[in-house]
């Protein structure tokens, strides 16, 4: 009886010892696989630094970044802090859109020797894709060739340029909508920053489309303007608004008020010195252009 108890007790001991051994082995293995606490903290600190730098470049919900003010991604991360030869920030642009260097766009605290570094002391790299950007730290092994421990943000790249679409609507003076306007009625111009200075480009209008569009526009605020074309009832009327492009596409609707056109035209002689002078009546909006290329006021001599 006593022997039986002893043998059963030693059996339990053996099982307990085996179990304990497994536990110890498992804990040791986990300790080897997982980075120590300080490495986790460094990884987190690095990720936050990358996030802050990306905000400085492309902006966030409340602030336009370097890209919006300057019109391009900075050539280096150090350019977020110090402007090289960029013009100073100004809102003296269409729609009071700010342009020029408005930095620092990121705190200088993360810099060592003029470079942004990760928590392991290695320089953070700005990766440029096709209209996209990403930030990378080499990770604890300080080696970009071994990417499995790198810290990257965002994992998919962040787009830096997008498409602006503009619908231009004609409305009566009483505000009722008449219809959509196309490139026979208006031209649509999008203002952007180029090296911190205002520039502009015309949006195009495909046949049959109901919107004007412009691609490859940098993220940020843009003044968008619709101008009535000479010879239409919208002549010399312009409307505009500010659109904030934050991703791949943004849309804007502009309303152009149709005004009663009281101009009955001015009679001119088209090409009076040419072989076939011709009397015609032109709209006031194009009169200066006609006189500028040699047309004369009044009918031609033979008419
Ligand atoms: Ca690495």
C-alpha cells in the first residue's frame, strides 16, 4: 500500500518536473523571439517620428503641409525645418491661399547633425514613388538591406497628387439653375504653388463630360476659377472658390450668374487694308482685340 503511494507520488513529481521544464523552455524561447521592452519603445518612438514627419510633408485635417505651401515634396527631410532659397509665406494669392515656406513643418527635436534620425540613431529616409511618398527607418539592425525589422509609415505609400473636378453651373439672376457650362462657355483655371509661388493651369473638358478636370495637382488648397469666354453671355464674369485637395480626388461646383447682355455690338471694318475688307459687328468683349490687330471702327469704305 505504502509502496504504491510512493511510486504514484514520484510519478506525479516526474510529470510536474517535465511540465515545469516545458514552461521554462517556452518562456526562454519567447524572450529570444520578442524584442525587449526598450526595443518596443524605440520602435514606437520611431513610428511616431515618421508620422510627425509625414504630417509635416502632406499636412493633416487642419493644416496644409510643406507640399501644399510649396507645391512639391521637400528634397530632404531637413528642408522641413529650414528653407533654402524658398520665398517666404504669403497669402497675397488668389483666394488668399497661403504659399511659400511656412516652416518649420516638423519639430527640430528629432534631428542629429542636421538629419532626422530614428530611435536607434540612424537617418530616416524619405522614399519617393510615383506621386506618392513614404518614410523608412532601418530598424534596430540599422540596415536597410534587411527590411523585415524596418519601421515604415505609411505601409502603403501616401499619395501626394490628385485630380480636381469642377462643375460649372449657369444660374439666372434669381438663382434658378439653367444648366451645365462646358468649354464653349467658360474656361476653368486651377491655381497651385510651384516652388512656393503661385502658378495656374487650365482644366480640360472632354466632349460629353459634365465636368472640367485637372490631374496631377498637389495636395493642399487651390483657388479654382471659372471665367466666361468672350462672345458668350458670360463674358468678363468670373467666379472662384477655394478647394482643399486632401487625397486622390476632390470636386467643386461653381455657379456663374447669367446676366442680361445689353451690348448690341460695335460695327468695325475687319482687315481694312487686306484684299477683302469686311464689315462686321463684334461684341464689346472682343473689340479691343480686333482694334489691336488693325481693324477699324465703323463700316468698310465700300459698304
Ligand atoms: Ca533593417
